[in-house]
C-alpha cells in the first residue's frame, strides 16, 4: 500500500485539492467536536441542517 506522500506525489491537481479539502474538513470537525459545537452541512439537493460535530466526525475518512 502506498503512503500518503507517494499518493500525493502521483496525484493530479484535482486529487491534491480534494485531499487537502478532506484534511481541512477533518481538522474543523475535530476542533468543533472538542468544543461540543455543531456544524452546518448541506446535501446534494441543497438542503442544510445543523449536525453535532461529534456525529459528523464519525462519518469522515481519516
């Protein structure tokens, strides 16, 4: 299995942006969960709702 540095090195620009976005989202969810905060999320249909950060964190990849 490739390590993350090798994956990033072989990735396209779009893939690199998505990796960075996922890392930033995880960091936001972790800090919000530590403070028992909610985050506002939207679905593909444009609906928005407030979700506890701890619940959102369970759904994010590492």
